[in-house]
C-alpha cells in the first residue's frame, strides 16, 4: 500500500501517541468505499476517528443525525465531513447517499452500523445497502480499546446477500473491544431482517 500520509499526519500521530494509541493498517487504495466504524460505544470514538484520518490524510465523510448540524456546531460538523440524515426516512437516505457516491470521483464514507453508543442488540443495515447500491467495497475500520490500536482491516465486496456477507464481518470484529464493551451491539441483523 502506498504511503498516503497527509500534511497533518504529524498532528494525528502526536495526538494518538499522547493518548497511548497505535496505528494498524491504513485506508484501501481505492477511490470510493464505505468505511465501517465499529465498535461504537463512546463519544471518544469520533475524535479518535478524526485523528486517524489526519494520520492517513483521509478526509472522509460521515452520517449524523440532523440535530447535530444545528447552530452553533453545525457548520463545524459539515466542515469535518458530516452529512445530516433524517433517521425516520432510512430507505430514502440510502438512495440519497448512493447518488452522492455516483456523483463523486472519490469518496470515503464512515458509518457506524450500530447507529448509537447504546446497546441496540444488532447492527443497522444501511452501510451494507449503501455500499451495494453504489457498487463500492466495505472497508472494516476499528478502534480496539483493549489493545489501544486502531486502523482499517480488510475490505469486503458486497454480494447483495447481507446474510451471506455478515459472518465474515462478524468474524473480523469478534476480538475487537470498544471502550464500553457492555454497550457494543452484536454483528447480527435485527429480528425479521434475515
């Protein structure tokens, strides 16, 4: 993989080292992909994700609930790559994000399939259907608080059958621990989604 460190890599590395974190694996050498961010159990996940992005020179976009984008912080969150979404219209949002992928030459979209820092029992499926609809791979990003290491692991090309592809994703995250493991959701589908 080529060295894709950005001009502010030193800042990201310094922040991560001060916090006791190590970098393992980097972004795929691909123009477009969905970047899974898991497990998501703490508000610290977001600033850590930004620091890793600095290391790699990766300006990724991310989805957030519309309430995050109100003043006074809305402009800052947009500048940091945030895309406001209305959670009640999830199917429509998937199509809007797929269209955004089609309109751009390069795009890395970070999504937390858990959708919340609370334990929900399962993953939401939007990340998968966005990747499949846009024809882009899924890169498995992680923050392992147990080992204090974060990075990006393998990529998975969605086949169109989430039931077939989810076990490989679950296997990757099996030994990765969030800051609050009791809040992590299982890498499974909601009842009735299978």
